[in-house]
C-alpha cells in the first residue's frame, strides 16, 4: 500500500487554533482565514523555515512534494512555488 499520509499535524498551536490531521499525497488542501490568523506561519512551518516540535509536524518525504500558491489582493496576482 502506498503511504497514507504526506504531512501529519498533531496538536500544532497557531494563534488560538490547534491543528491536527493528515494531508495525503495528491490531496489538495486550502488554508483560508482573516489577516493575522497564522496562514503565513503555517506555510513557513510546512516549508520548514520555522521550526516546531517534531511531535507536532511530521513529513513523509517519500510520499511526494508540496506546492504552494498564494494570492495577493494588493497586487491582484498569484504566486506559486514548490518546496
């Protein structure tokens, strides 16, 4: 059986929110929320630019890679990258 998860979040605290769950290979997920709610912090954690406890975020790197797309309302443009 192929790997069932690619990213596993286990009680990750971001602001007033606690995130738990799995993101599977090939799964499309969206993060939306108001300004200053932690969307960029979550992206930084997933890009491994911000360190967190290894018990809260696990990566199964054999399962694939992450692609990231962001929309800037200020510039009315999308930006995309892989990490």
